[in-house]
C-alpha cells in the first residue's frame, strides 16, 4: 500500500481558498434538515456496537 503524500501548509491554504470560493456560491441549507440527517445517520446501528 503506497504511503499517502504529505499535505503541506501551502496545500491547506490553497484548498481552503477553493472551499471558500465554492461556499460563496452554494445554495442555502436548511439547518433543521441537516440536523435531522445527522441524527438519522448517528442512530443507525447504535443498538449493536459490533454491527458494522
């Protein structure tokens, strides 16, 4: 398995600028829908910790 390349500070800065640019043009997100989705995902399989 090849080692993952090291991420430099320059990489992080350039990626954060790309993310910020994309975020400005993104459509609005319903906070309630986002939280409901997160809750539903977190609840999946919580009955059996070994079920993966």
